[in-house]
C-alpha cells in the first residue's frame, strides 16, 4: 500500500509542503537502494520503518479512508 501527502499530513500533523518533502526524501533513499518509486507516494512499510511509528498510527490512516 502506498501513502500520499494527505496521509502523511494526518499521521505527522505537518503541512502539505512538508509532507511532499518527506515523501521526496524517502523516495530518494529508495532510489539509492535500487527500488522503483512513484512520485508523490511512498510505501507505507518504508514510511513507518523510517519514522518508527506504531500500529496505532497505522490504524489511524486506515480509518481515514
């Protein structure tokens, strides 16, 4: 599953521009690791691994959809 800027905004409580910056930074990390990325979206798993969030936040995003 992929997260978009709106999801990041809800999870972290950041602005839209900050959410896109976070996605861009994480996608750059994935590019360096040799993975294909989608502009403006980030792997849910990779996001949570890099921000050390718990399942509680994961459930929050699921409820918002």
